[in-house]
C-alpha cells in the first residue's frame, strides 16, 4: 500500500553543513510498512513542482519515524535542508521494491558510493536482525566529504576508499573490490554512481549482487515512464515501480 501524507519533521540536522543532512520524519504508515531499499517522493516546494525521490535511511517502528540522508544538489534538496522541526512535509511512500532479506549461509557485503550509501544502512540493520554477518565498503571523494561511517561501523567492519586518498585507500571502491576475497560472501548489495555500478556489472559472474538504481523520476509511481532503464533481455523496466532494486544480471548499461 502507498500512502500520501503530511509527515511531521522531528529534526533536520546537517551532518556536513550545506552538503549532507539527516532528517527524521514522523509518519506512522510509512514507518510501519517500509522495507529496506524503498524510497519516498517528497514535495520540496512550488519550484520545482515535481517531487524528489529519496531513499529511506532508517525506520523506527516504535517511534513511528523514518529518516532520510540526503545531499544538497539543486533547489529541491536545498529547500529540504532549510526545513526545521515541527514543519510538515508532503510525502508519498513507501515506493518501489525492496532488497532481498533472509539469512544467508555466508557473509553479506554492502557497497556504497557517495550518497548511494543511503538505502544500505536500514538494509544492514535488517540483514543483521536476520542473523547475517556484514562487511561494508564505502567510497567518498575525500575525508571532509565522508559521512555516516559511524552508522555503518555498527553493522560490521568498514573499508573506505577516497578519490584523494585522505581517508582509507586511494581511489574508488574499485581498488578495494579488485583485491577482495568474494569466497566468504554469499550476497552483495550496492548503490552509488553509475561508473561504480558499471564496474560491479563486470563482477556479475563472481558475486550474487543486487543494485539500487537511480533515474530521473517524474511521477514515481509507474505512470510516466520517465525512469525506464534497459534490461539485458532488451526490455525496459521502470526504476520507480519494478526497481529501484534489480539483480545485477538483469541490468544492461549499454546505451
Ligand atoms: C530511487 C532514488 C532514490 C534516491 N535516494 C536519494 C537519497 O537517499 N539521498 C539523496 O541525497 N539523493 C537521493 N536520490 C537522488 C535525488 O533524488 C536527487 O539528488 C534530487 O532529486 C535532486 O533534486 P534537486 O532539486 O535538489 O536537484 P536538481 O536541480 O533536480 O538537480 C541537481 C543536479 O543533480 C542531478 N540529478 C538530479 N536528480 C538526479 C538523479 N535521479 N540521478 C542523477 N542525477 C540527478 C541533476 O542532473 C543536476 O545536475 C535518489 C534518487 C532516486 C531515483
Ligand atoms: S517516475 Fe514515472 S514511471 Fe517511474
């Protein structure tokens, strides 16, 4: 079931000012039904008119809240960053399909690049609840723009790569994955920039991997087709409806 409601903003704090924010919203229907990997569509002001898709970062069913971790990119997310506690937020959700969650025989691996880490935290919590051991690889541009590592450290060991080498390994998550021993891993999950996902596609015969895809979205509920992406069988699927979670083998990054 999809809900359209006004959530009450509990807090909206910068993790890095003018860059990344964590907002907690009280909205009981979405908190009670959301699964890791699903997202909400938020009305971010009159201009732009369209809603913005943002992943659910964490759910607290007891407090009936959801939180979102978002990066300020343009006017919509800037408007979001200026909202304060007790303001109302027009949201629709939970939308899309979630990640697979079950007990795996071996470990699970979470791979996040930049703000692509957002849908992976709640996933990690639920995988842990299901009895899984988790390892995490995160990539950022530099130490100053790295965030939420403390959250992921609660889930399991975290390896970091930064483009300038100021934190963790020098380079992208690729440098860590190139020498990674996938034999201990049953299932991997990833979200991040397209070059990272394209690299992960080259590993599709080595790891069972689910990707969370991004796309430009209009309606967010399957009606406008603005978010379609190409599958390996030549068909197109809607990221907002059949996705955003896809098996890596399903997705084609060919133009
Ligand atoms: C399923 C899904 C989940 C998402 N989850 C999150 C999240 O948890 N946290 C978060 O910070 N962001 C997330 N995003 C991205 C977020 O929706 C966009 O950053 C936001 O819509 C930008 O809106 P804006 O008005 O601030 O910027 P705009 O003015 O709309 O755009 C600013 C810049 O960002 C680029 N951009 C905008 N939307 C996208 C997109 N979908 N893909 C690639 N580039 C884009 C534009 O080309 C432009 O360069 C998600 C996107 C999708 C599809
Ligand atoms: S955003 Fe309209 S169909 Fe996906």
